[in-house]
C-alpha cells in the first residue's frame, strides 16, 4: 500500500482559519486504498461504520477534514485557556479532538496502520478549521537564542522549538502497536487479550530478594531523581488533591472516569483474595497534541522536558520557579528548621494542595515542596531533592563571593546553569557507566571528554523522551528496590531500617535532626537488590498503602498496564529493532534469560512475541560489565545519546551563548557525587569515591571529605571584572541572555 503527498497551490477560495484552499483540494492522496488490517470489514461492520472505498485513488480533501472536525467538535468541549496558559487537562481536550478526527478519517478511508502513522501527520492542518483551536505554542514559534534555558524547554532547538519541551508528545523509535491501529491498547498477535497485568506480575516477578552486584541504593536514588527530571506522563488527576483519581473500580459505567483502564485482579490471587480485592484503579494517559496540531494515532505527552535540565529543582515554568525562590542572592527557599542546632536546612513546606502526592497523618503535618511534584513519593527521593536544592544555594553563595555586584536574577541563573552541568556530569560520568558498561557507553557515544570541548550537538536530533524509555526501560530500577531502607551512622555502622512501603509518600523522618544524613550514609552502604525479574512485595502488594491498611497497589501491574495503553510494541519487537536475536518459540528464549523464567513465561503467554517490554527487559541476563540486559541497554543508551546530542545547552559544548569557558568547564569536570554529598550534609565525614558502588579498600576506598582527594570547584573562574568607573551595582541585562519564544 502506497501513499503520496501532493502539494497544491492555493486557489481562490479563502478559509477563515489561516489558509486558502479549494474544498476539493487534496490534503493527502492515498493510492490503491482498500479495506485494511487496521480497519477491516468485520471490525467496522460490527460498529456500524463501513469504510469508504472508491474505485480510484482516494484523496483526503481539506473539506473532508473540516467535516470530521465539525463532527468531533459536537462531542468534545475544547478548552481555550486564558492567556494561552495550557494545563494538561486543557491540552488533552485538543488531543481528544485530533484523535477523533484521525479516527473518523481512518474509518472513512480504510487507512492502514502505516498510513495512520506516516500519512496523516503529513497533512497541513493549518489550512483547516483545526487551526482555530491549535494552541499558540504549537504553531509557528520563533526562537531567540540566549545564555540560559527556558524552564519549559521551548527553544532547546531553535529550528524545532517544541523538541524536548514540556507538554510535547513522547518520541517514538518504532510505530505503536495499538490493537486497532490508532488507540486501543495492545493485544496478543492472535487478536486475543494478553494475560492480565496482575497475572504477569505475580507469575513472572515474585519477591526472591537476591543481591548479586556491588551497586548501592544510591544507584536507585540517583536513577529515580533522573527519571523525575525526564518524564511525567500527563494523566487525569483528582481536582481536589491532584492525586490519581479513584473513579474506576466498583462504579457503574456512567460514573467512571472516561480514561479508566482498571487493572483486573483474578479471584484466585494469592494476596489480594485475602482482602476480596478484584480491581485496582488505573487511568490511561491523555492524548497529546503534535506540533502544528497534526493528525495521527494516539500518543501520550510528557509534562516535563526531554533534556537533563534540573527541573526537579526548578520546575517547568517561570511562575513556579519564582515561587521556589527567595528573591534575593539567587537562593531557593528552604526551611531552617534545624538552625538552632547548626544543621542545614530542609526543603520548604508544601502549603498549597498539601495532600498532593502526600499521605498526611493530620492537618498540621506538611510534606515538602520542590521543582517536581513527586518530591514526596518516597523518602529517599525527598533526600535527593534536598541535597540538590542545598547544592544550588551553596553555589549561589560561592558566586556572590566572587561577584558581589551580581543581582538576584544573575546569581540564580548562573547557579542554576552550574547545577544543571553538575547533574549532567555525574549522570554520564558515574551513573551511566555502572548501568550500561563501558562497551555500550562507547557504542552510543556516551563517554565524556576529559579535556577541551565536545562539539557534538546535532540540530537534527530530537531529545524528546522516548515512549518506551518512559513506560518501560527506565523503570528498570523497580527491580533494584529493597524491602527496607537503612540508616547508618557517620562511623558507617547500621542503626535501623524502615519498610519501603512505610516511606512512600511519608517523608516525616526527615523532621528529626540529623536523620537525613543517616539516610544518606545508608544509601552509600546498603546494597541494592539484583537486577532481575524479582520485585519486592513492598511495591507489588503494598504500593501507596494507606495508613492502617494491610494492602496497597501493584507497581508491576502499573508498568504492564501503562506499556499496553501507550501501545508500546512487545519485548521481541524491541530486540528486533536493536539488532538482537529474536525468539519464535519459548525454547529460543533460553539463551536470553534463566530457564525457570522461560518456563514461567510459557505458562501464561501464547507466544514469545506477546511478552511485554518491561517484563522481558528486566528478565534478561545482564551484559558483561553492565547492570542491564541488551534490550534495555539499547533503549536507555539511545535516550541518553539523544539527550546529549540534541541539547543546545549541553555543558560540554563550545560556541553557544550558554557555553562555559574552558577553565570553567574543567572545574565542573572535577565534580563528583561524593563531593556534593560531603558539601551538603552535616554528619558525613568519610565517603567512598563512587557512592553508587559499595566501598572497597582497593578499588573504591572511603576518603575523608576534607581531604584533597575530592576536589571542589574553584569559583574564581566565574569572577567577572567590573569597569572601574561603575559606581553602582552592576546589573546584567538578562533579557539579552534568556532564550525566549514568540508565537
């Protein structure tokens, strides 16, 4: 089946929607259209919607698109927010409209999956009525390069302003596997339902509790902090507490959330049957709006930016960033709760929507506020947020010492710029080598330079987060999660521990003086679980457990359900994409994963081609020198390669308004995670060189924080000479330095 796009010169008929067209003009010519595998005769007949099939080449006209628009707008109330400030739920209404139009056209013209994916997005919707409802930030955007990043990620690429920005669709490295070609969750290759997500969870991912590597809990801590810098899927939320809605299970169809895709629990479940639980609430992701409001299949969107830019610390909007700041000396707001003890500050209290992502024991107890809303998701993550907020403030204070003439805005932006560079450096210098191993790092060009600049920016690389990375591959850390989280003393002896489920959305321990440091020392001494299919019951049976309850939710089922509703192709399809051997029978899997794992897969799946990407990815044998198997290594390395090559603000780049001087860059290269921990805790006196690996006398020794083995940044390299005839404080004209966009 072929499709061809023909461009037509505009005729004399004007549309009131930004373009001129003749109603018979073709937006897209489809050659040889017939009934298809995506919308075959039986599928549409059962729904009373037979596809239109002409005797000649079909032509989707602009008039046909406008007709589909009129049909859709009668069903969908499209938001038009004040001042063009789009919330996720507002943008979703436009996404629903575009998806409805796409579905109508796919039905009417009997489009194949290939046409839906590659043809529909080529139609210029600015010549249709769609133009009237398209958000301004998704139309033509003009970028003005500057020294500092925008918070929302717009203009990270001046030629493609929406690449890597917040509210952008997830990127795809292969077409989706929707059951109907456009929106319905993935099904078996036979057309049957896949095994229930909970059946996959309990059969394939029991709690074995193995340890077989030297990775510490700090690998999980940094990995989750990075994940929350990268990805937050836009989904419906409860309007009051902004948590996941509980509007699916045990409700009649008319009162369910329209996005419900609840997780069914089998009656014979070994755990949930004890509590007569047969269902868990789950909602599908909102449909995205592509740049230019293009048509196509359903695709979810990301609330965060697709590059490592510290939005965990600073947020994704100018307004929210202002809220997080003190307004003086470039500092972030903190809570000096332990000042009388001479201890460092905690994060500020979350006073607005206090129950968002937080299980409060009473109305007088408050969770913490940070740049990313999941800061309270579990206590270890809260510790990481606290650490990096302290690091920003430490840097701001260092900068004001060498540049006392700088104003608040300059100090804030420069401290932010350096903090982001440190995050990028630690991620690629310490985290990824442990995760991927040297061979994969080399293969994907992830090795950092040791001197000079790295001139590897490619404006043709889209840094947006890949759907399979967000919904599957970067959830590898769920395999590493421990049953308990330990606290250790500054002398590196065990103190106590708490069950992981008791620390989820309950970061209250940090309100005890010195406890945050004990957790940090524990993170560097406690070994993580093995990277395998075994997952702790703390998250398969007790996730988000409410106070006093004996059960919670199942994170593994969530992973499976999210991947299926995203339309993520199967594990085997990704092996094929990555150039790896493909299994046609379960016996063929024996070389990829343990024999018992293969046997259990054969007990619930009909074919290896049906195995979910997340499940297969965590079950693979790791590559030599790596924590991950080849499939997840491939997807994750692709994402981090795109994040580096597609980021115009990447810290190693030369010849950009944002570039550091070579002296400054060499100072940033000195930075280690161990140094950041030493500088921003009160009790840590010694720490191993690489905190994500267990200490070893020969290869990873503990060293004193005050020794020269862990060098600090010399901030004199940022000193700015003030003209001698200047008698007033020097104020930078930041308008000339900040990247901005105009629609």
